[in-house]
């Protein structure tokens, strides 16, 4: 039985349907150039007036359609209110009346809820969203009336706990399509980023047989929302603002349109991303996407919250994922996963950049060390022709990927390097690998003032938002160093740097390392050189 698809429209909706046909004619078409994926925003105001204002806000921000979440309205009466609501909104509307049992707010009887959706069809709404569990009943009632409708029926299924296996997702898509859906929608919960990658693959596969909306909820599923056009998704959702998300992990309309250039993506768009944990603080998507837009390059750069690095790499949907930036805590795993690496990354034992090779594997690079060392040197007295780090005692806090890069870099400049880490063995192991060999000490000894030095380099995440009230060292210990560098750049002036500046030390903020390494990554990804002033201004919030 096919879903309703012809007639009974109201003349007042003709313009809306014309917009729909123009916007959706290519939606989900994997063979097309630029995709026609619709950008929809869910309206969640508690009053009709508020919802109408939200619709205006959504349209101004760049939405193509809106979802009327009737279950959010207080004292809503479909018979008296729905027609006026639809008349007041000049975007294509998805009418949704989500019950409690499917994650919504409506707790009443089913009959009036389904009657409201049927009324929306009679009034010429562009779409209605019907839950898969009641779709058969809904379509049977429509068939009994022997009417036809212009409204397209989205049949949806939501899993708020997991993402099913690929085979079960395929079965779900087939079942939803078989019950009569014009448009299939399934939303899962991403417990691991591999869930998102699998959903993207299922959407691409299923969209060949008809319109599909496939989303993975949560921060680990965010890529499914951002990359919907590339993988043939019929529609993706953008929030009006971060606090008005209707599902976890939902970007804002502004982010999707301006940061991720959703409306410029195509099936040929190349994917870049920043891999880390945590990742929400990262400004990598902001600076890379801005530079890519300025350069007119068909790439999109996405945030990727990864737990298991190897599993993530194995789950990548295709070879269009051409480059990855790598941050805490995956830099050593990134090097191990690469099929080849440059000499610096191999010597340091950590990589912050992976670039796709022609054979399908990835080559590892480390762009951290030179960017950081140069920023420290530029802040120091350079009266001689030698590095101002030569002969200085540089204390590197942390023995992870960034710590290794900074330790090797400082040693290469002739500094005596001391590595401080919670685990002394790890610090000593790194120190022995340096040329000349350094010294490994415990973090406790550094914190207790037993370790002295000229330059302090923090490569840990202590002091990063949201824990920006913390410092890795007591204020009195920080004050003993003449130069202090902090790789953390959110916030720019960390508690550590505040203490150092108060004591009269020269401070070096993390954005210099961040922009420097990012610019070199950009070149490795694209072969082009970015505007570093643009990148710096974005990091500084200018």
C-alpha cells in the first residue's frame, strides 16, 4: 500500500508546495551534483504566537522548512488552532504530534492525536510525521475514506538507547517503506562514533530507493546531521539556538549554513575532521571551514568525538574522508594506525595529522612541534643567531602526544629538557629518547617546587574549558619560570598563564601553536596555503 500522494490541497498552500518541489526535487539524489537536502528547524514554543515567531526566526536563519511540534503547545486545540497556525507560516511545515512513548510530550489519547495529523493533511500541510508503531493504523483509516492528499507522510522510528546492527537498520528501513511511507525517517542513539558512520552508510544505500532521513543522536552522532547532503539524506535538523535543541547533538541552523556550508555540499564533497576526546571545545572546525570557504574548496571539516581510535578508522564510510586532525588522547594511536609516516612523527612517536594516500591508507605527520617551538622562540630574546632555547632548562609538563612533540622540539634546539608526568616511568622513558637525553621527574616533585627551570611548557589539558579555574601547578611554582607556554587555547589566558604573567614572566598563549599547526595541516590536506590571519582572528573571537 503506497502512502498518500495526490490532491486535496488548499489554494493557499500552492506556493508552499512549489517551494517544496523546487527544494526537494534533488533531495537524497545520490547521482546529483549539489544535493537538495532540506534544512528543517523544530519549533518548540509553548504558544502559537511563539511558534509563529520561531518560524520567522528559522526562515531568516536559512531554514527551508519547519517542524511544528504540536506536543509542545499548551492548551492546543487542533480543530480551532491548526489552520491558523499553518496559515501564518510561509515555509513548508512538518506537522508532528509526538507522544510520550516515542520521546515526545503528548500524554493523551491516540485518537485525537492521529485525528490532528489527519486534519493537517486535509489543510494541505506539506508533511506529517507519523510514528512507525501506529503507521499501519493511520494509513488504514486514510484508505477507508478513499481520499487522496498532497501531503507527504514521513513515517518515523526513534531509538533513544542504541543504534541497531546494519542488518536490523536495513530491515527497519524496508519495513517503514513497506507500510506506506512517502519518506522514511529513523533516528538512533550514538553510543560510539562508529554508530554514526554506519548510519551514514545506510542512508546512502537506502536513498537510492526513495527519500530517507537518517540521524544518529548525541555528540558522537553529529556527523550524520552535518553530512546529510553528502550521503543523500532528504532532510536534516538545525536548532534555532543551542538551548533549543530538540535532540542531543543537534547543531544550530547558523552552524549548518555558515560553518559547515550545508547547502554547498554534494556527493563529491571531501570530508576532513578533528578526532579527539573531548572535542566540543575545539576551534578546528571553525578555522578550517572558514579557510576552506575563503579558498572555494569543496571540503567540510567536522568534529569527531572518538573513544576507540582503531574502531573509528575501520568504520570510515568511504575514501572521501581524506584527512584528519588528531588531538588528545589519540596522537600515539594515530601514528600506529598509519601505513607510513614522516620522519618527525616517527621520531616523536606521535601524529596530529593523517592524510589519505592513493592506496587508501593514511600517512602520519606531526605539525605540532615546529609551530609550538617557533612561538616560544619568537617570544624570547633572539639577540644571537642561535635558538634562544639553546642551553635553557625547559620543563615539559605531560608525556602524551603534544608533550612528546614539544620535548623533541626543545631538545633539537639545544635545550636541556625535563619531562614531568604523573607516571614517572613514562616521563623517564620519553626523556631517554631525546637527543641529548633529558630527565624524567614526577608531577608531584614539580608541584612541590623540587624542580627548577627557565621555560615551562604545559601540554596537558588542565585548565581547558570547562575547567578553566584549574592550573596544573601552584601559583608559587609557576612564578619561578621566566617563560611559560600553555598549549591550551580555550580559554586563551589560562589560570597558569595568569599566574605567570602576574609574576612577571613572558607568557606564550596556545593559539600561536594552534594556528601554526593548523595552517600546516591545511596545506597537507589541500595543497593550498590558508590565510593565517583569518584563522587567528577566529581563534581570538575577532
